[in-house]
C-alpha cells in the first residue's frame, strides 16, 4: 500500500510563519535615529565601555538601506569596531571589520 504524503499548513502554523517573517523584516532606516545610535556607540567607546559600544555599532551596521549617508555611517561603524578590537588585541576581528568598512 502506497501512502500519499500531503503537506498542509494549519492556521496556527501560518500565523507563526507570518510573525516570524514580520520579526525578521528590518524597518527603513531613519537618518536621525541611526545617527543618534552611532553617537551612543561613540560615547560608549570614549567611556571605555567597549562591549556596549560594539553592540551599538553592530546595530548600526545591520541597518538596511542603500542611501549614501547610511552606507557611509555603516562603514564608519565598522571602522570604530575595528579600532575597539585592535585595542583589545583581537586582531582577526579587527581585520574583518576593516574589510567590511571598505
């Protein structure tokens, strides 16, 4: 006897899928908020809070968009992360971030 497999998505499964997709979607970049986020990272860096600065700069580098100001800000965030890793003598992550800044 041959068993026929059918795949169906329940309403619950569909709802979970929609929520997951919505959670992954990145909102459009807002220049003021992204610039403020970069400034927060710079302040944390100047205060010596390197882990916090890296996490803030990570948020800047993950911001989606192709606007010129955003590309430049993302590159600068990678440069700042590279400086932090260099100060911590973590040379490979420093080089990686320099690469992404280009």
